[in-house]
C-alpha cells in the first residue's frame, strides 16, 4: 500500500510541476514548447488560463492529501532497525568481590 501511494505521490508531483510550467507568466516559454500558441482553439477564446488554474488546484490538493497520508503512515508504523535484528547475547558473569585469586 505504501509503495503504491509513494509512486502515485511522485507521479502527482511531476504532473504538478508540468502543469505549473505550462501556465502563462515566467513559464510561458515552456508552454509554447508544447504548442501553447494553438491552445486558444482547444480551450476557447479565454485560453487555457482558467482550465490550468483549476487543474493546478485539483492536483495540488491531491498532492497535499497524499503527503498527509504518507506522513501519517510513516508515524504509525513501528520502526525496525538493524539493532533489533541482531541476536541478543548474554554478558559474561563478572568476577566476585574477591577476584579469581582467592
């Protein structure tokens, strides 16, 4: 479950970065690289601004939800370390107060 959610989280992260770069502004050159000039015919006369803003909001909410679920899962699972897997050995008995020479 955690593995699938982690992969989904990474895909959503890449998708959110791509959507943000496709928007107008500083990332407008990236949008033009993917045919941003022809987007007015697809998205109407207003262009993709409204659609990309809504899509960014939805993807950001999904990203936050997956982040919260992954953080909750990490805090609830017991942590196993290498030290837990080492077999326990008994300590040798300490010599008595008189020592071995008595």
